[in-house]
């Protein structure tokens, strides 16, 4: 009944198990594709472009466990497990490549292709039946063996029982007992002989299997050592590549340092030349303004002289005409002249009021123009500074991204090395962690670069729009100021004409009233005066026409030429500054690449370059601020000196007038007591040389004050740029201080060195294991040979015993036959 139950269990297991005669073959053209659905990754397995299975990584792990139970010598390995689930593109692609290499190795191994777990995975689509089928197969084999043993035992028992019953019918009990004892001895000796023979054959098989196992283990150890040697060679190549790259970075740093030195020398020479050109430009501007002021003063003096002489000539002519006419018409002429004087006086006052209003408006427009020009310069300076800072930050972020990509590529190459075995799981995990960190760093660097680029673009657009607005506003203010200046000139000409007419009318009226009673006696004198005034008026008009206006144009052209030279020199200096900044950034990049590997925070290494760049920028901004401060102090001193010289000249002029004309003492005292705020007041001047000298001094003071305003604006811009650079450096320093201390990773070079040491130890251990396996094989072979010799001797003794027992049984049977023949007779 037990045997029948086992046979039924064998039939049931045979029905549930797979057909081993039908095996699945995976071709060498195997390919694996990965796809992500929600938060689950599926892998499609193709054989010659035909989809044979869609699975997950957990099912592949169970497949590998089943294959390793059946084929322990299989060297294929799946990618390692992670602490959490990743679905990003880089990680899925790396795992897909590892799975494809696993199935390529499985397709090349015939034992794996014919294994039960492998065929169930591809034929049935599930691994749940692998254990059940294996257990069913063991039970079926056990049932078959028990069934065969039972059939053999049952056959032998039937034959022996028939012989015994026959003997009981014909022989007596004593003979039967003797035959049974001989037969039992024969069976015992035969069993002993068979057991010894089976022991020898099984020992030979065990020895052969043991030697094969030892040879297989030795071969595996040798192959593992070879793979480790190849892996060490790959690591050596990677280490040499890193060292060569570091040497190249050292050379690059030296080259950039030399370039910085050369550019600094060129910049120093350019700055000296720029100062010289600026000094020449300032001298040309000052000369033009002083010459313009002197020319304007001379022109005004000539115009005043023309007005005075025209009034005298008109008065003499009117007097002469009045005297020439009848005396009776004098009173009517006086009345007419009085009304005319009133009319002309009202017109001249109206013209004067309009001129003063227009003069104030022109002064206000000039001030607005100066402020607009200062705003335009400040906007352009801010735009240029931001463009330089944006280029520097973009270069630093680009280097950060390039270095992160390079680190990610090296980490990926280290992670995807195929030479690692199960003994390098720890190094594989380190490489995998380094690759994940490098990928995250690359993504973070790209995000920082994109955010900085967007912010810089927005700020650049805003500053550019502001610069355009201020430039357009400055141009508009300049046009308005020029138009008002032209209108002021026209109004001044009209005012002079009105003043001239009023002076003529007043002089004529006064002359008519004074000379009313002595006209006839003064006719000859008046005629001479008319001729004299006409000659003087003609000379004054000729002098006014001959005023040196062309000299002002020549000085203006010279100033424009010097301004163009200064602009080009400043552009060259700016180009050198940008080249120095670029060389500093490249030198910092090379220094970072050539630095010896140490364990430190990866974010700290990323921010070192930005901090170095910001430090250099702060140093430059401090130098610019110091230069602007020095220039501001020089401008203040120049303004004070010009004002002091002007006051000294006015005191000397007052003293000279007092000595030459004591009656003008009061006016001299008022000249001496005037302050700097009264230098632009309209006061009577003496000779034409004094008038021109006063105008020149006033123009010099105004020029230095304008230069002072420009220096104040430049100083403010330099201080603002210094504050911005200082704030940026402070932000970077605070960011470095706030970094967590736990994000410490080992550089790739140290990982490579440590892995080389581990690989060398593993190679030595593999060689030692191979030596031990071969030594154990020799020991086992020698021990079995000794035991086999002993078993062979025992087998020979058992064969002799079987021969003796068979002869005894045969003799007993012959005796039984003889007895049976006798009984029949």
C-alpha cells in the first residue's frame, strides 16, 4: 500500500511538472528594453527581435536564485539591489544594460540554457512551480527506485518460496536446513561481494566526480583571478588617465598664471596711458571752455562798445539834426523823444524780462541735461558691470556643470566595469553610490546654472532697457538744451537791439533837453562829434565782426579727437580686464582640477571656484573704488584751488583799482568781500584783458565743478559695485558655512586606489584557493588509492568465498537429487 501511494504521487507530480524534453533556447541576439509605468519598471526580453517575456527585477532575482542552485558555476550576475526604488532615466538605463549582459552570459552557457528554472521562466511565465517541480522530480525518482527494488525483491521471493516448498515435499528437515544454511551463506557472501564491488565503483565515481569538482573549482578560481587581473588593468588605466588629466591641469594653471602676469603688465601700461590721455582730454576741455568764455566775454565787450558808440552817434546826430532844424520845433521834438523813450523803455524792459526768464529756463535745462547725462553714464556703467558679472557667473556655472558631467561619466565608467565578481560587491556598491551622487550633483549644477542664467537675462534686459531709456532721455534733454541756448542767443540779440534803441532814445532826449538853449553855438562841435562817433561805431562793429569764432571750433574738434582717443583706450583697458578675469577663472579651474584628492564635501568643492572668482572681483572693485576716491579728492582740491586763484585775482584787481582811482574804494571793498557764491554775478569790469581773464577763471571753476560732479557719480557707482561684490562674496561664505558636514564622499582617484588594493588581495586569495583545491585533490586521490587497494583485497577474498559457497550449494543440490532418485526407486 505504501508503494502504491508513492507510485500515485509520482503520477501526480509527473502531470504537474514541465516536460523536460522540451527546452527553451535563448539566442545570442538577446536584447532587453526598459519602460516605466507609473512607479514600476518593466523589462521586455527579446530573442532575435521577438518578445519572449515581460518581467520585473524581483522575478529576475528569483530566476537567478533558481539557476545558481542548479548551475553553481555560472558566473553571470544581476545588477545589485538598492535601498529604495529609482525610476529616473539614468538609473533604469544602467540596470537595463546589466540585465542584458546577464542574459547574454546565460545564452552563452549551455548548462544555464538547459536548466529547469531557466526553461520554466520562459515557458510557463512563473517561478512558483520550480520548487514544486524539483520536489516532485525527487519523489518520482524515489518512487521509481522503490518500485524497481520492490519488483526485484518480489521476484526473488517467489522463486525461493517455490524451491523451499518443493524441498519440503521431498526432503527431510535435516537436509533442508543444511541447504538453507548453505544458500544463506551464499547469499550473504554474494551480498558482501556486491557491496564491495559497488563500493569500489562508487568510490571511483566519487573520486572522478571529486576530481572534476576540484578541477572545476580550480578553473573557476583561475578564471576569477584572470578576471580580477583584467579588472586591475582597467583600474590602472583609469588611474593613469586621471593622473594625466591632473598633470594637464597643472600645465594649464602655469600657462594661465603667466598669461595673468603678462596681461597685468599690459593693463598697468594701458592704465598709465589712459591717465595720460585723460589728462590731455581734460586739458583740451579746459582750454576749450576757457577760450569759449574769453571769446564770449570779448564779444559781449564789443557788443557793449557798439551799443555805447551807437548811442553816442545817434545822440550827436539827433542833436545836430535838432540844432539844424528850427528852434521852434525843439519842444515838439523833446515831447516826441520823451514818448519814444517811454515806449522803448517799456519794450526793453519786456525784452529784458523775457531774456531773464529764458536764461533761467536755459540754466534749468542745462542742469537737467547734466543730470540726464550722469544717469546715462551710471546706467551704462551698471549695465557693463552686470554683463561682466553675468559672464563670470555663467563661466563658473558652466565649469561646474562640465566638471559634474565629467565626474558622472567617470563614475559611470567605474560602475559599469564588467570585471567585478561577487567578492567586489562592496566596491561595486561604492561605485554605484558614487554614480548616484554624481548624477544628483550634475542635475543640481544644471538647475543652478539655468536659474542663474534666467536671473542674469532678466536683470540684463532690465538694465539694457534702463540704459536705453536714460540714453534717449539724455539725447532729448540735449536737444532741448541746445534749442533753449539758440533761443537765448536770439533773445539776447533782440534785447541788445532793444537796449540799443532805448539808449539811443534816452540819450537823444537828454541831449535835446541839455542843449536846447545852446544848439546854434554848438553846431560845429556836434558835427565833429557825429563824425567821431561814426568812426568809433564803425571800428567797434568791425572789431565785433572780427571776433575769433573759428578758434572755438578748432578747440572743439581737438577735444572731440582727444575724447575719441580716451574712449578707445578705455575700451582696450576693459578688454584687458576681461581677459584677466577669464585667465583667473581658467587658472582657478585648472587649480581645482590639479588639486590632490582628499575627502571633503562635494558642495564645498563646487562653491570654491565661485568663491575664488568673487574674491578676485571684490579685489578689483576695491581697487576701482580706491581710484575713484583718489580722483574725487583730486577734483575737490582742483575746485578749491581754482576758486582760491579766482579770489586772489579779484583781490589784486581791487587793490590795483584802489591805487589807480581812490574814489572807487567802496567798489573795491565790495569786490574784496565777495565770496565764491558771487563769482557768477554781473559786475562792471575794467579793461578787456581783465574781462577775458575773469571769464576764463569763471569757466575754469565751472569746469572743475562739473568734473567734481562726474567724479562723485563715478565714486558712487564704484562703491555700489564694491557693495554688490562684497554681498555676493558674503553670501557664498555663508553658504559654505551652512553646508552639512555629513555629505562627505571619497574622490574617484581614492576609490580607484582602494579598489586596486582590494583586487590585489582578491587575486592573491584566488591563487591561494586554487593551490589549496589542487592540494586537496591530490590528497583525496592518494587516500582513495590506498582504500581501493584494501577494498580490492577484500573483494578477492569475497570472490573466493562465493566460489566455495557455490560449490557447497551445488553439492547439496546434487545430494538432494540423489536422494530423490533413491526415494523414487
